[in-house]
């Protein structure tokens, strides 16, 4: 489960950045989900 723990730390670090608005963070998340072909 090291991969999952690494991702969680990355996710926390990425959302801690104050240079991005909440809207930009959500849009990037949607873009990644679309590229990865995630199903709702």
C-alpha cells in the first residue's frame, strides 16, 4: 500500500498550495479524471 500512501501525501501537498484557487484545483481534478477515463 505504499503507492496509496504516497498518493495521499501528494494530494495533501498539492492542495496545500496557496497559488491556486479552489476552482482551479477542482478543474484540474476533473481534467485528470477525464484523461484517466474514470467512470462516475
